[in-house]
C-alpha cells in the first residue's frame, strides 16, 4: 500500500503585531519623542490630572530617558491626543521651539528669530531666553517656562508688551508686566511654573526694537 510519507513543513511561530513595530521598547528616543511626551504631561497638568509635583517628576524623567521603554510608563495612566503607531512630534498651530537644560545650560540670545511658541525646561539647570535683539516674525510669542530646581530667565526689549503669570511651588515665578506704547508692537506672554526653582521675565533696560514701525510692516505684514 502506497502511503504519502512526505515530511510536514514545520510552522514558524507567528509574529505578534508589536514585534518590530515602530516605537519598540528598545528603540532609542529622539528629542522629538521627548518633546511629544512632555506635551502629554503638560496637557495633563493643565487638565488637573497631575499635580505640579507629579508633573515636575515626570518631566525630569522624560528628558533623561534614553529609550521608549523608559518613556512609555510616564504617560501610561494618561489619555493620549490620538492613536499613533510611534511617538512623533505633536502638531502645533504655528512654529514651536523647545529648549531644555538638564544638569546643563541652554541659551538663546543675539539676532535670532523666535518661534511663535517656545517651551523652556530647566531641570537642575538654567535656560536664558534673551529677546532684546531678536527679530520678531510673529506678533504674539508665547513662552512656556518650567523650572525644577533650576532657573529660567527671560529678557525682552523695552518697547514690546510683556505679560503672563504662573505658579511657584517652594519657588518663584515672576513676570514684570510691560505695556508697549504702540498697540501693534509684538507681545510676549510667559506662563508655566517653578518647583524649588525660579522663572523670571523682565525688560532689558536700554534695549529697544529699533525703528519699530518699519520693523512691524516688514516682518509682520
């Protein structure tokens, strides 16, 4: 009796959806990834899901994280802005720039073009944002400053509007209000918080945007 004795081909184990997918736990995290997770934490703080102390601890962990495996637990109990296959930079209404100093210093000064939104994180470090010689391409600039055992210093020209406010937890958050004589002058708003640290925003005496009217017509339209 002729029997079919062909050997059966061994089946390979099925690969799960998570194997090799983007955002693998072993994948190294980029600066954009860290900014994305920091944005989730910022929204959670604004919605009251996190206390200032919890937010400060998690932000510090975000900016010292090396891999996605270290980042993911920091937002595991928080809602996400939307489904995604891998961490990406969040979409923003207008250009955004992030500065962070972790056991270090970050400085922006001189003739530079500030984004419409600037996020500044000082964690056991210092951030200096000097707008006194900046080229304003946006009528409104919003600076979100977060200091944990660090400092954020913001300086603006004397002929722009400066306003805002934040909170300090065993720290100092101070904005020296300034109202520009020209109602169409650039406006700088500062918000955020300081935990065992400081955030200070004030005009830099003697610094003006030269020929402000022409500057506004040329840069702001």
